[in-house]
């Protein structure tokens, strides 16, 4: 089974870099441009994992994570925050909102892929 990953980021460059890394590794990828769009795409696409930016217009990564976690079927969904933020306070807030993991931009492709593989629910199945 190929996992589907929802990327939520307002930066086209970041979305494209993640898309390239993840699709090259065999993942299906769905894009969203902000947290509001991410919620709609999550409902439509039912992803296996989310990688989201923190600072976005309309609905930021923390708000997006909280709202996604409030939906029953997404309570256990792996959510990775990928951001330029490095403050410990932000990491604590993200964990409190329900984030599973934290990566800092700019990211190394192998670091992103290692995190995704580690959290990939389909790997746990088989």
C-alpha cells in the first residue's frame, strides 16, 4: 500500500521540494496552500500523514493541527510540523496542539524521508 501524504504550506517552493522528495520515494502527495485548504483536502483525500508549515495565512499550522485532531478519524494521524521556527516554546505549542514530530527548514531530503518512513502507518502494517 502506498501512503498518501498531505502537504500544507503556503510556499510554492516548499511544496514543490517536498512533492519531489516524497513522490520520488513512492508516496502519493496532495497539496494544500494553507490550513483552511488543508482541512478541506484532508476531508476529501483522507491522507495517511500530514506535513504542515507553521506560519501560514488564514489558518496557521497550530490551528490546522488542533482542528484536524478534533475530527475523530484524524486523532491518530501522524502530523509533522516543518518550519523555519526554532524556538522551544513553539515546539511545545505544536506538541500541545497534537503534532507528532518537528523538522526545521531548510530540510535535507533524506531527513524528511527518514521522518516520514518512521511515522508511515503502512510500514507498521507490513
